[in-house]
C-alpha cells in the first residue's frame, strides 16, 4: 500500500506533496502532483511505486503524523464527475424520494440501474471541491440533505485509473425528488464536494471491489448515524464507468470520477449546521468535514 497526500506548511508557506508508506511513515516528494510522478515514472520505465521508492530511499521521514498536518485535496481535480444509482441502496433511496415512498411503477432509477449506459453527471470543479477538515456547505433552499460517501477514481487523460480516493457527493434529496431535472441543483453548489484524505496508488491495490466504506455523522460530538458498505456490492465495473465518461469527451488529467453511493442515512435524517461527517475507506483513510449552513444570498435587482 502506498498513498499520496498534499499538505500545507506555514513557515515558510508552501504546499508539499508526500507519500505515506505501508509502515505509516511520511516522506516529502520533490514534485508538485501525482500526475508529475506518474509521468516521470513512465519516462524511466518504472512502476510508480518503484519510482517513489527510488526517490525516498536515502531520505528521512517527517517527524509528524498525518493528524498533525494541514491536509489539502490530494489532487487538484479540474473536474469531479459522479456516477449514480450504481448500488441497489441508492436505487431504493432515489425511488423513495421520487415517489414519497408510494412506489408502484418502474422509475427512471430502476431503468438506469439495469441499463448498459450508467448515469454520469458533472459534480464539481476545482474551486468547488474542498479537502479534508475543510467546511462543507449546506444548501440554503433544501430541507433534506445527506452526505454520499463514495469511492473516487483518480484518472489520467487517457482514463487510466491511477489511484483511489474518497469523495463526498453532498446531495439534496428533496430537490432531486421534486423533479430529476433539478439534478444539477441537487448536486452542485459551493463546497458541495470533498475529496481526500489521500490517493491510494492503484498499482498497490489487489482488489478494488473489496473496499469497506464506513460513514459516521456526529452532532454535538454524539454519533447520530453510522452505516457501512463494500465496493463488492457495486452493480458495475470501474472500467465501464470510465469508458462512458471518456466516450467522445475530453478527460482532463487528474479528473476524479465518484462511483456512486452505497450508504444512505434513514429517510427522516437530514444534515444540520455543525454536523461532522466522517467517511472511512480501508487503506485510504478518513475524510472528515464539518458542515455549515449558508445564509441565503440576497437577490438584488
Ligand atoms: O440520480 C441521482 C444520483 C444518485 C447518486 O449520486 C448516487 O447514486 O450516488
Ligand atoms: Mg452520489
């Protein structure tokens, strides 16, 4: 296992790329991004892990733990895309919000769950996406909001999976439930997406369909929701999701593709100002974000 992180140092102020090794040691890397490292390792005909081991072999680890670092997004993803209804759990939740629980017909969600073409939507851009421990915003015009804990694929410009990260696809169930054409508003607003805390190198992952995902939500330090799932429950293959994202499209290097949620809090649950969301994935770490309400923007003419 090898993980890539980015963090900010204050004196002097700079952003550092680093690797976390299997034995939890952290080494700074003399590059700006995972993409640069991948490019350099290709030029040297080495695996990324071999290249990183070469770089750090004569250096000393930092004398700080991950918890002491001011972690940033592990990659400045130009775009974050997301897949929907890739797990049975999401299909059931979408059906519930679209029919207020009175499901008696086949819905678009049932159709897309079984269709060859997956649901893929634009989720976020670099300036809307935040990293670990930074504040996520709630939408001011929604009363039913949840986190969506998802495994994220970090892609190069050819759609190769370089690594795995955690993503939170914050969602407004009432807005999407009112009309699925409102999807972009139910999904995209300032700080509605977080990624991190690290990128687990794909080369070091034996079976990406065995990631355990756990989500915990705390309110006033009290655990108010805990759910878990496993990527073995995914209806699709990661490569198929990427294939559809890539088709007739430009993929900007460092794009993140979220692969859908498999954990949904109970139907009477909504996030509140001050909640703290923790999403943990085996091998990647814990993505922790506090949640804050936004004051509705005044519209002036
Ligand atoms: O159509 C809704 C999107 C569902 C989604 O984001 C998910 O399943 O994760
Ligand atoms: Mg989602």
